[in-house]
């Protein structure tokens, strides 16, 4: 087993992991330790990695099977399980707080990002601890959220979704608004504001409530901000966090992240 050194990066979430070269095979005890570290810290950072697409896919599979992404126009041509996050292919940085691909029956356990080209300033990624957000709500609101379900489909605001992706991934999928983490056992608030409609509410009321929740829940105390360095691998636990990109960088510079999402369990509230 690799000798892991895990150093916390923020009081609420985030830890740097040293002692693992992700370009090499990861043995079973190390996989187990990393899976628990992710469940505990919710965001893991590995510095100074140098990965080919195949090595990156192998490393990502430590956290679950890589799954197809539904903006297939941005996938790496020879490695379609890797999505390219890059403004020069027409993407806008995802600056709204969200969790990835909630429109799947088994949405990602984790989103994995690898920093390939990094602007000299700005362009970070923030991750919010939705386990802490849940715990900070009033008892009444926790009970209310536990009673609510969402129906999740593709983003309402996107105009560039391919028809084949709409056909494959457009069917509404039901999830609880509070989910129990399958490894950690704790509860977290779970929704994607532009993919979800809350069952029993109009789209407008549902969106207004989710926007209000985000405003109240996401405070600096529960946010880890990742300032990218080339070679960083950031692993985000999608079962208990939300994240967002920051578009505050010079667009004449390139910001290229390779993204892999790995399949998790069907969300449930135990
Ligand atoms: Fe995302």
C-alpha cells in the first residue's frame, strides 16, 4: 500500500494527498483508503501529476467506473470518456453552483478534473460542503427537504445540446433532495438548480426555492477554493458537494481541464 500523506486544505472540506503517483496502478488497500479519504474530505487534490489519457482513465476508475458525459461534442475524440473543459470550443465556465449529471439514475460519485493548461491568474474551481450546509439548516427545513423529490433532466438553459444526447439523457429522473452518503453515512442536500424541478411545485417556484437555498446555504465557511496549478488532479465527491467554476481569467490565455465523471449509487435517503 502507498504511504498516503493527507493534509487538510480548509476547515470544512478539501485535503491534499501526497504519496500517490496516479500514472501507476493503484493497489486495493490504497484504493480503499482513497475512497474513505474522499468520503471524509469531499475534495482531494493530487499535485504534480503527469498523465496520458489512458493513465488518467485508469486512475479515475479507483473511484468508480468512468461514465459517458452528455455534452458529447466536448469529449476527447479518441477518449470519449474524457470531457474537455475549455472555453475555446464555445463553452462558458459553469459559474452557477451545481452538482454534475443529476439527470442519471446513477449519477456520478465523483467528478475528476485534471489541470492541463492553467491561466496565470483566476479560473479556479470552488467546492461547497453540502453535508455541512444540510447540518446548518433549521430542523424544520431539514424535515421539509427530506420530504421533497426532484425530477432531473438536461439543463433548461443550454442551446447546444446534441439531439443524440437529448434522446439518451433527456428523460426525467427522480432523486431525493437530501441523500445519505453511501460510504460516510451522513446526509447532504442534493440538487442541480438548472436540471431539477421539485415535485409538486411549478418550475418557477421550484427554481426560486432552490436559488434561495443556495443563497442561504453556501457561505465562505463551507467552501474550498481550488487555485489550479498545472498537473493538479482535483477529485470532487458529487454525493455531498456542489461546485462552480470561476470565469475571472484572461480569455486570451488557455484554461484546459480534462474531466472524467465516475458512476455512483442511485441517491437514496436512509
Ligand atoms: Fe460541474
